[in-house]
C-alpha cells in the first residue's frame, strides 16, 4: 500500500473512530493524524493498521484499538512538560501519541524483542523525549518517580501498589483492571488517598510478571 493510501486511511480513522466518538481534543486529533500507525504494526498486518480493532504485534500482544488509545490519552488530561510513566511499551504507538503531546515519557516493557522494535521505530521517527527500560510493569520505574501521570496498557488483576506509590500527589493514572471481566479505571491521588472512577468495560492482554519469550 502506498504512503498516500496510508495517509488517507489515517484521516478516515480519525474522522470515523475518534471525532465521531466525541474525542475532540485538538492536540490528540493532531497527534493521531500525524503518527503513522502502520509503522508500528508487523508488515503482514499493515493493511489492518487503521481498522477499528486491536492488531496482533507478536508475542501474544496487540496494538490497541485506535479509539482506546485516544480515550486513555484524553482521560489523563496530559499537559506539555509532564513526566509520564507508560507501563507496557508494546509496539510503541501509544508512546508516540504521548510524546506528540510534549510530555517526557518513561516507558517500560517486559518483552525484550518488543522494546527493541519499538525503540527502533520511535527513534527512526525522531522522538527524543522518550526513555526506555526493560522491566516488569509491576515494578514501575522507581528511580524516576514520582510521575505526574501513569498509563497502563496491560491489565493487572489489581493495580500494583508500587505504581500507586510512584504517582505524585494530585497525579492521575489510567489502567484496565481485572482478569476475565476488565474495567478501564481512572485513579487520582488526593491527600495521599486514591479516588477511582470507572470508565467502562475493556479487553486488554494481561500484565505479565516475567518475560515469557524464549531466547
């Protein structure tokens, strides 16, 4: 597929899947129009890059549905210069959207092959405000805490305490939570306590404790 056709599909994606579902933040719309989603998808799945569903990226992982990427980004109310922890780099697409909003991104991934691939793609696109680490999402990135915002892109049975501890006072975290029945939730730290708002039902891959890939 030609570059022009991908551009047209990306514009259609934003119109039909993002704007039509009341995601009207201009910065998010501009980011999703700019970031070439197909570059974050394996070549044999690139024709599905802009469809309204998750796409496999290998290692039993997926790149999230475009609307879910936009929704989680909107919920966090990201501001330029904020320090953001992303738990689950995956393909790197969500990472790119966060970076486009002018945040300083700290992204962690437990699967080495995915982290290497995402870093290569993001570097090729010229991003310089992204920091990478290979580790478990349950650990977070303590040496760079506290974070203004945290986004979790895989589902733990419940939010790890270490992530809550790494969220600054007044900060927000969005995450899918649960096993068979997952709910997308927004967590806000207020006076040292966590306030939770339920957003709705979702389906994400589970958050892994350890890398299951084979060397």
